[in-house]
C-alpha cells in the first residue's frame, strides 16, 4: 500500500494522552523556522477515528505549525489492522 500525503485541518487532529508529553520548545522553534523557510518536508502521521484524526507521530511538527498559525498540516493517513 502506498501512502500519499493529504492536507488535514489542524483542528481535526486529536492528540492522545500517551503523546501529550512536554514538548521541547527549542525543537519546536527550530522546526518552525525550517518550515517557514522551506515548507513542511516530512508529513505527520495520523489514523482515522470516527469523528477526527488521531496523531500517531509528529507532535513537534504539529506544534511548530500551530506556532506559525497554520490551519492545515500535511499528513499520512495510516490504517491500523485489527488482529
């Protein structure tokens, strides 16, 4: 399966408790500067939920985009398989 980047509204993304750790502010600022200069190079990863998307990885990139006032983020939508 090939994952293609899609644009998702930042307000559509839920951050689960296990990922809600204190972010490294210096890393967020550095990423924000890089994104401002060159755009978002690496998509975050989300999985679909009933009403929204759930963040899988990319917390610092997401926080950097919020800091820049962006409304959308480039993401890869991953689908978990149930065993």
